[in-house]
C-alpha cells in the first residue's frame, strides 16, 4: 500500500486518528471489514487537506471510488461556511466507513465494545444519509433494522444476531419507524413497549422522556385493544407525565430528575408539534448551561463532567428547526472544538481540554452533525 503526497502535519493527524479509530484496542476483524485495506481513514482525511491518494491491495486508487460516492451528496446551501462543508463531507465518509455496504449494519464505532448496531444510532445514520441524498444506502440500513428482534437485546451484531448483556431499550421501535419512513419503506411493527425500559443513557429501567417521544409516532401492529403496555403515548400524555416547571424532565413523576436533552427529539425527528413550546424551553435551558465543548445528556447526568457530542448535535438540530439559530450555531461551534485535527467527532471530550475521552469517530455524533448542518444550511 502506498500513500503519495502526504504532508508532515497530515501524517501526524493520520497517526492520532488511527489510534482514535481503534480506541487503542481495536478488533482486527472489525478493522478489516469496516476499514478495507486500511485506506478509508486516509480517504476521510483527503477532504479539506492535501491530496491523499491511497492504493488498495488490488492496486486501484481508493480515492476514485470514494470521490465518486461523495460527489453524489446533496450539497449544503451556498451560504454554508467552509468549516460546515468540511464537517459535512467528512461525516458522510465516516458513516459510509462504519456501514456494511452489503448487509446494511451500521456500527457505532470501529472499536471493541462499539462494533455493534444500536437501533437508534443506526436509524439516525439512515436519516442522515437519506437527508444527504443517499436513499439507497438509507434503505439498506432500514431493511437491516426491520429484520431485528427488538425485544431480544439493546444492540446487535452486524449479522443481526442480538448481543447479550443489555436488555432491550424503549426507543428502538420509534427510531426504526423514522428510518423506514425516511427510506421510503413501509413499517410493520409487531410490538411497542417503551415503559419500564432503559433509554439512551443505558442505565436502570424506567419511564423516560426519550422513549416516550420515540414511541409517540410508531404505529403498533397486532396489539390487543386497550393494552396499556404496548400502545403509543399521546402528546398530551407526554406533557402531563414529563413537564415540570415548564421543561421536559427526564423521568416521569420525578420533578427532581432535571431536564433531558432528549426533549430535542420532540422536534426532530418525531415532530410532536403540540410539545414544541416545552421542547424550546427545555433545549434553551440545557444549552445555556453547556460549556465551550457542548452539553451533558441531562441535568441529572451522573457520568461526570465531560460533554457528549451526540446530544450537542441533536440539540443543535432541533434548535435550528425551531428558529433558534444563534443557540444552534453556538452548539455547532462547540462541536467544531470537539473534533480531532482529522475532523472526527469523539463520543465525548474532556471538559477542560476538549481532548477525546472515548470512541472516535462515533457514527451517532456524525449522523446528527449532518442533520444539524442540513437544517442550518438547507
């Protein structure tokens, strides 16, 4: 494998980002399957930097295929700044890198423990690709998701087999429904159970705002009439359960739970219009308490002070949709600070330095970045 015309500064970025891709302990099988010939990272780095030409084991320039693919992307609006276009293109390339182009399994990251398909993460990847004009790729991911046994686990292997160790979570059905709709597919959901399940924070089971919002637009099929455990909640019910002092709290019936950034999902992608005022208040409240590197998932977050890039990006997406452009741009500026020199988004960063403290890149974060950028510069 030869790499031609690569600058010293970029070579250093390659070394740093290559370690970040594997988290220092990447699985060889994951690297082989999702980073073919070891060249994809260099292809990601090619945009916005010196020209990088990598040759695969077959002797063909990898950049040709990837140039053609990225050339199909629906561009951002003409007023989009250069940094936004770079983040957009690199994010698209990251999503392609982390998606099995035959089966459609979109893994969270190329690292042991992250080389799994989480339904909500992969659904967001499908939404982002569809929004960027990659309808066929989005459809392939959605079809993969539609085949999963969602009651079996929280995450799945790229072949669709459930991964033991974490119980099913309450938002999977709603996110897959959104992905299927974006990909132009009909959705036949066999069950809908969101109460008393873990949510995106992957802690104890409970009745959480993110699960309720995701379930509110999913249409259950084959559920006995009147079964309260398997019906979608109404918007009024969500407000009654979660609104406290004008904001949407994380857990039903717990006024001390604090605001949850998953309130953003009320606006995008689930569009629960009657809840927009409460969502606006919640997101502005959370954004005002963020740092220069972004926000925490929720006010009651007990996982330390490190900001998380996916909540930062999804909050920016929904604030932009609500017309709160200034607040959205502040969060996008934080996301830019979080990115590595290679333009890759970590799962989270150190609260003081902005240095990545977890998996880099994270597909979920790049997917939400794409959606936020397209909302800001359609």
